[in-house]
C-alpha cells in the first residue's frame, strides 16, 4: 500500500508570497493532519481535516489555512509568507482520527522563505 | 501541550538493547501512549502504542508501569539505523485525539 505523499518536497519562496502544499493520504484514510516543524518550536500541530471538514485546529494565525477534497487529498495554504514560516511541513493520515487510529506521516515539504 | 518528559539524549552500543524512558505522570485513564521516531528531516515513523498492557511488535516493545505514570520503549538489538529522535506522546481525546510532540530523546547508536 502506498504511503502518504507530499508535493512538492522542496520549495523556495520570498516574503509576502503565498504557497500551497499538497498531501495525498494512504488509500482509505479519511483524516489528514498537518504539522509544522522548526528547530526552535519542534513539531507543532496546525490542523486536521476529516471528510472535507476542519475538525481540529492548532494555535496558528489565520494566514495558515487548509482544505480537504472528496478523495481525502488535502492542501494547506500559507499566505503573506514570513521568514519564520521556513519549516518542514508534514502531513499525516489516519482512518478516522479516533484515539486508537495511528497517524502515518509523509516525508514532508521543506519550505524556505527568503 | 506535551504532557511527557523524556531525556534529551542517550547513547546505546550497537547490538545492545536501547531502553528509552518516558514520564507521563498526568496521564488519564483513557489516554494512549504512542511512540514515534524521526530520522533526520524525514517524516516521523510510527513505532508502537499502548494503553496499559505491555505491547510488542516487530520493531520494539513498550513497557507501561502499573500506575501508567511512565513507560519505556525497548529496541531489543539496536542498529546504527536506529539513530533518531524518539518521541513519546500521550494522545488525549479532549484535544481532538491529536498528537502533541515534545522535544523527544535523541538516540545515538554507537558502533
């Protein structure tokens, strides 16, 4: 079974631009969560989508948004990029997000903001 | 919101068992303990999880104390490829079942 895929793997943007990252979950998984990882803050939860609805949200500004499509693929968007948005963005998928559902992570998208 | 405490770093000799401790003294009765590891700049990899019984799979064993306030992940025969950051996570239903990662333990397996 194919794992979680993320595109692109690497991205370079400049301040003020916006960016869209894509995540394709494992087949059959309906929950997709997004995380930001930086050296200073570690791995932080951004938001989770389940059946095209945002179900949970972390403590990030409104510049960070996402959506999920009917095939469970998800995108996240960051508008008005700041230098501090440089990070590894990870998505993880699971069947439904229940307590015993294991999340499987993709390889991440490395975003560099110049 | 990480509710776990782990040592910052540990070393282990290749071929020996690696025992990674985790304290989760505020864990509630319905909260699971999960372990993930992350090899440099890759996505975290699921290892094992448990509620109150000890668990074993092809990768590792998870020993949870009877009071559930701490646990130990055991890699029975560490190899160089086990060098990674290991995260112990308490997954709570009151936070939407999300994973809140702490700082983890950086395990270095020494030849």
